[in-house]
C-alpha cells in the first residue's frame, strides 16, 4: 500500500464531510473478524512520516478513509499523492472522502508533487484524485501536467495513476494517456447490479469502456482495475466482472474487503473469508490476468511498487513464452 497524501493545506474546516448522507438512517457496524484486524501503527518510521505530514500541512486519505494498512505504509514511507484537492463532486455510498463543491485547482501543484517525489527518492509513485465533475475536462490536463512534472524532476520514477471516470468529458482520457503513465488504473469498485446504490454517479459500462480505450490508444500501457467485496454482490457476478475486464484487456486486478467508514455509509453485508479471496485469485489468474492481488486488506495502491515490478516481469515472461 502507500501513504496517500493530499497537497492541499489543511485547515479548520467545519463543513460536514458528507452533507448528502446527513439524513440517511444509520446502519449497524458489523464486528470485524480476526483476519481483518491489524496492529495499531506506532513504529519510529511511522511516527517520522506522521510528523512530516503534519509539518507540511498535508491531508492524508489514509487517515480520512481509515485505511487498515496505514501502519505498514507509513512505516515504509511509501507515497501516493491525491491531487486536485480534498473535496469530491460525487457522493459514492462507500467513500469517506469529503463531498461538496471543490476549490479552484492549484496550478503550482504539479511542480510541488514532482518536487516531493524527487526528494523522497521514490522508485514508483501513485497519483490519484477526487472526482472533479465541475471541470470541463474532469481534471485530465492537471493529471497530465503532474505526470510531465514528475518525468522532469524524477526521470527514473515509474508512475501509476488512479483516475476518475471522466464521465461526459470528451477527449479527457486521450490527454491523460498521451502523457504516458506506466500504469493506468481505474477502479470498477463493484458489480453492475450494485452501482445504483454504491456508485450512483458512475456507469459500469462507461468505466469498462474507458479501460478498453486505454489499450486502444496505447497497447503497451499497463491497465489495472479493482473492486470491493462484501457489498452484497453474488459470486457469479464477480466472475462475470472478471470476464468483462479481460475482454477490455486489463492486465492487473485487485480485490479487497469493503470496510464501512461510518454508520451513514453503505453497510458491510458480510466479511469475505481469506479462502474465498484465494479462490478469486486462482480464478482470475486462470482467466488470463498478468497480476492479481486478492485479500481482505488489498487496496488499489497496496504494494504498488513491488507489484509493478512483478507485472513487468510477468509481461516479459509472457512474450518470451
């Protein structure tokens, strides 16, 4: 996993994080099984990373989303930057990122991110963002500018991006692909039958087509997508989703357990067992994915650098075979 950093200066903001959920009924929080529990963070490197975050006035999605991997990630000083602010224009039922009307883009942000990547000496970096439906291109050019800035400041760093769907933004995807990230990640999040409740602002087949279009634009670019389980989906729906991703020629799939951020968010319907996750991994490899990460604690950017190295090796082995 990674430390997800937002370069927007933190301040005392008293706005409700999720105004759209204020009037929703509360749902019970299921007791987490033993396999989903992790040790509380507190290593010296973790505390050092925490101090760096505080000293620079950074907002971390790791903290906001209550990520279970925060101790591991921060202890390794792994970094993923969340660009374009901390406020999302969508209101997904699973997500704990603040929703509302975002502030204007920070035009200096690409250089700030690039400088941080260079100073940290990162071999691999993940760039993600909030949804910015308020922007004409959904933030596509800003993504591209960040990629270009990192290439200039840290030419040896490989770049993975985790993008929004750029829904109803013609030409946006092409701008991002032209910037040549090493990995293009866009998460489907869940199966089609759950979109109306879980991801109401998105469209399953649009997201699928976006991933397919990346391969059409650049067949050599690695593509990646992830889903959460435990939202009430059926097993056969997950297997069909795998087939859909393979038709779109997606290289890498991640599968992780959904964890409910609050009583106002979509409830956890069940906790999927480690054996079931292992079964999904086996099936996904059999369907032709180059890389699969499937476990209760898997997240989109978990072990991103190590996984990229394995992904590249898997492609080389495939070509040699």
